C-alpha cells in the first residue's frame, strides 16, 4: 500500500501542543473550501507516492505523529495500515467526510481534530466547502463522524476547529449551533481566524481577516457550551 504525500516536517512543537511531532502532509481532499490554506494539497495529481514501510522508517524515531492534509483519511486503507504499525501517539486532523475510516482509526489515535466548516445544514455546508457531490451525503458523513467521536471516542481527545471566514460563516448563530452540537463530547473548541495570505480561491485573498472583536464575540458564544474554548 502506498500513500500520496506532500512532505514530512519533523520536530514541530506547535501543531500538537505538548508534543514535538512529525507532521505528515497527505495529498487529496474531497472539499474545495475557497479559504483552504493548504491549496497545493487539495488535488491528488503530481505528488510522490511511497509505501507504508517507507513512512514507518521515516517516522520510527518520532515522539508523536500528526496526520494532516489535504484530507488524510481520503487514503483510508493505507492510513489505517500505517497507524496499525506506528509506535508513536497519533493525532488525526480531518474534515469528517470519511466517517467509516475515522471510526476504524479511532482505537489507534490519541487525539482527533475535526474541522467544522459551516452550519450543519446540507446546502449551507456544501456551498461553504464547494463540494461537488451530493450535499445530503456530505452532511450525513460529517454527522456520522461526529456520532462516532461521541460514541466510540472515549479514549481519544476530541478537538473541534472552526475557521471564521467573513461573509461565509461568521455569524454568532453558527458558532453557537456548532458548539452546542458537540458540547457533550468536546474537549476543546478552537476558533481560527481566516488567513487570506494563501487561499485556494484567489479572490479570497482580497478578503480581510476577521476583526479581533468579531473573534471575541464568537468566543463568548462558544464559552459555557464546551469544556474549553480558545481563539487562534
């Protein structure tokens, strides 16, 4: 089994706080979020492929491993094969589309970060992510991932991130709805400011980042509904 990847960064102390991690960037994603800050990893073409054994060797001395992308669970069987043989603790960063693969990986992960995109409404979510398939299937998969995290993720630290994009998903109602939905099993809710410096859709580079008072407003909407809420 092979994995398509964009690179490996060793010794990263910021991606997973408290861990000096090796970050594996995997290629390909079913979403086309216009504000995506790793646009080069959205497509699957043009990337090197290496065997699971190659990555086991590259990560053999890692204190911890972060799988990100793109969408790492897009390469389900190969990712699962890697996790089954890794000795280091693993954090998975996912958009939740590949719910069954996420469920298979939960026993092998120490932390999962699921990136929420918009209100949990099929059309709204599909529009926000520029998803090209069935909006109902998209939302169903994300909701199944949330259910799996709630029901089968008792040993996994669960982080939910939400990138605040002006004019797309920055309403107080959206932040409140998302925090309320995951409140019973959320260990940390992270509000991220949209960064216009490098986006998949070039027109989004002209949008301003959310103002600090907007982020404070949304933080207040989330606080009290989850165990921990932060702004990054």
